C-alpha cells in the first residue's frame, strides 16, 4: 500500500490565489509522482476570502471566526496574559501579541484535529503530516521519501527550519525556529493537536527569577519603542526608511534584552511545546516563501538545497 501524507493548512486564505499553484506543483503533484497518497485539511478564517480554500480541493474544512476564538482565549487565558505573563515571562508591550499567537495556535490545532478525526473515522494512519500556512509555500519540490526516512529515525519527530532572516535578527533569535511549517510523524501530530489546551505547559520553568529591576527597565523601553513603531504605521505609511530605523532601534533593544532574559514569543512557544513533550526536533533550512498583502512582505528564502528538496 502507498504511504499517506496529510497536508494540514490553517490561518487566512487571502493570498491563496497567488500560492496554490506552488502547493499543487511542489507538494501535491510531486507526492503522486513519488507514490504517496494524500489528503488536505483546512482550518480557515471565515472571512471574505474563505472560498479560496477550495483551490486546494480539501478533504475536510472547518471555517473559524476569529471573534469566536477571542472569546475562547479570554475565557481560558486572559488572566494569565494580563496578570502573569508580562511580570514573570516577558515584556509588557507584548501581551497583545499573545492573542495573535493563540489565534494562530488554535487554528493550527483545529487543522490537526480534522486530520485526527478523519484518521480515526476511516481507520487509517498518515506517515507524514505537514502543518502549513496558506501564505507560505515551498518554492522547490520536496523529496517525501527523504522526509519519511528522517521521521522514521525517531519517535515523535518534527522537522522545521532554524530561525534565519538576517544577520541582525539571527543575533536576537539564534536559538529559535521558524513557525512557517512543521513536518511531523503521526505520533507527534496527535500530540500537536493539544497545544492550544496545553499552552501554559510551554512556560513551565521559564519564569524570570533574577534581574527583576533590569527586566522592568527593558519593559519600559520596549513598550515605548513599540508604541513608536505603531504610531509610524498610522502616520507615515509611505516613508519606509523611518520604519526601518524604528524597527532597527526596537531590535537593538531586544538584542540586549535577550542577553539577560529568554525571549517568549510565538516561535519560542512552539519550540517549548516540542521540548516539553520530548519531540525529536530536526532543524534544517528547507527553502520557503512567505507572501502577504503588505508593502513590507513578499519574501523568498532560497537556501542550498537540503536532502528534503529535489
């Protein structure tokens, strides 16, 4: 019997009309040529772009309204986000991004649950499970046999990219991973579906216990710098150079902050979840592209081809 792949997509489908052909040619068609069967599962934002998801011919779809998810987040985590996170873990100004992070994690988990339910209901098991974003396709064709071989080396395996944007940001985020995709074995994917409900486990043992005064000073500076960036977005939409200066300033403060304290953002949460659940984490640099409806974003990272790319 042929091996089976589950492609689990989540988030917003607004740029899917620009990216679906890359998913088709570099994932779906290549899977068939390598004698892999596959299914597509989508947890998609229920907005004006929701119907674009049909371009992927999904096996199962769940449509999700962010307003509904926000209520779930408030009920489950608002006290931690407002009264614990900024004082025990990271900067005050970052609390609003906890909501964005949890929105993303919730939808990722829903796509995995679709896969799990389909797996159980049809008495089958996927050999490879992809966590994907609609706006982040692979620009090269993947070698699924090489991926399967890697995943079979250890139980609870996940393949991901070492965080890499620029030399500056690498100094700040050198210990982290990208969250644009994850490639998992079946056992790891079943655990991954629980991440939203087990979010607090990602923080265990990572409390700030030293240099509290220094932490508060950085908090004040970071909050002030972030407010400057936010004001720029409204007031100086066409003056990109000012944005880069402000972002550079923000990153420089964050660089010094991370010399004293562990960064606690979304990528770190995924990594912490994998570590907490004893996943085998395989870091590489598979080529990836992210496409957003923004003047700042349409970025392509092409690296020297790894063993997972044809």
